[in-house]
C-alpha cells in the first residue's frame, strides 16, 4: 500500500518537467491526480511551451499505476478557470487532499532592463497563480473538514537573491511568504502548508540556449555541455550541476504524507547544498 492510498492530489504545471514528475510520484504512492497545465507558451519565455499531448501523456503515466487522472487545460492566472477545474475534478475523483502549486515560468534580464511585460507575466504566473491555486482549493479542504497538505514549489531564489532574475526572485520570495502565512491561517483546520526550494532542476525551463548563454556569455554558441560545466562549479556544494525532477517529487510526497503530519510552515531546501555554498 502506498503512502497516499485513497487520496486525491491536484498538480499545476503537470504536462512535463517537475509537474509531471510530482503527479507520477503521487500516483505511484496511491493518489488519484487532477493535472492542470496551460499547454501553451507564455509570451515572455524563450523555451517551448507545453502541449496538450504532453498533459495527456502525464495522465497515461498516472493510469499505469492504476490511479485515475482528471485532465484540465487551464491558466493559473485565471481564478475562474481554476475554480472550474477544482469543481470538476472533485466531482470526478471524490475529494481533495493535496495541492501542489508547481506551475511557473523563467526568463532573465538585469532588473533595469526587464520589460513591464516580463515583470507582469512572471508575477502573474509564479506568484499570483500560486495564490489563485490556493484560493480555488482551500475552501474545498476546509469544507471537507479532514485537513490536507498544500505544497508550494518555490526555489533557492525564494530564499536568496540572484543577479539577472529580479522578477523571478521577487515572485519566489512571495511564494515563501504565502506558505508561511497559510500555515498560520489554516493550522486550525489541520491543513498544512510548506514550500520547497530546489536548486537548478534539469527540465526544459533551464535546458535551453537562452540559459546556456546566460551562464556562458563568453561563448558565441554555448552548448549543453558548456552549461553543465558552468553549473558544476557555480551552483551546488554536492558535486552535481543540477538535480532531477524526482528529487523534488520525493519531497512533495513526504510533505503530502502522514509521515509529515506535524510539519507545516517550513521552507524545505532540496538544493544539493546550494544555499550553504560559500
């Protein structure tokens, strides 16, 4: 029997990358999963957008474990869309126990060169989208009266500053504050809320030419291997340039499980020692 047998989780940004990994690990532990993704490319990002086919592929992975998936194309910037997803998903799967606010984007520029569109889209998705995910789900958790677990995916950039990511860092710091505040507000309902702070995770969000150039501006056409070499020396205490999505997903599962039943309000690094690096 899995750690989450009989539970239902919701994961945003579930078409690929971390979100897909979280959804699969939750299903592996016995949860049915409501999977949500925009399935389009946000305007200010330079890497490719997720697709509906990828979201359906996530559902197929969930079903391989004998679990049910409710598939929804929705934008975390729209509260009404999220509320519809939650209503439909709970009607189909019967309840809601775990919320994983994972959807996020990345772009970069010095803070004085960021466009208004870059700033607004980053904050709208990476911060307001997290709050809207909570706003759409918390009333259901409260009404059920059985507690629950909310996991917000932040970043090491939610606990420290990085050059060229001011909008991203500001949004991720906001996510950290949301988690701490929600833990205080919702504790009386036995609803826990925690944030996870990964170092670089090898997904399409970082494995692209724009990021290669950011880390290796000295090269005209930097490659994935050039990026790897730069990250190996710049990022983490442990000898790895990045972590894998499943490393974060394992933390998600623990925070969702009864093993963490008295854990709330923490900012949990999964960072290969990055926050301790000197």
